[in-house]
C-alpha cells in the first residue's frame, strides 16, 4: 500500500473544504493533480471531505482507493 505525507493529506483536505462550494469535484481534483498531489492523497482528501461514497471510493485498511 502506498504511503503519503500527512502534511500533503492535510493540505489537500484544507483545499477541498475551502473550495468545494465554489468548484466541481472534478475541477478540484484536476487542480490538485496539477499541483503535484499524487492520486492516493487526492483520494484520501476526497474521502475525508465528501465521504467514501463519492466517485467509487472504497476504504481498504483505512486507505481509500478508486475502483
């Protein structure tokens, strides 16, 4: 399982929370990718902010994955 920085996760969550009412989830994901965030960090941020029911996310041993 791929590990990622807790600081990167916290920053992604903060960004998503601050902008979720302004932009679509897809746009927010694109912006995080453009800033160099890896997909596992983005998926974990989406799960934290939107819940795991969004975009086919499932928790496996505490780490969200995209199905």
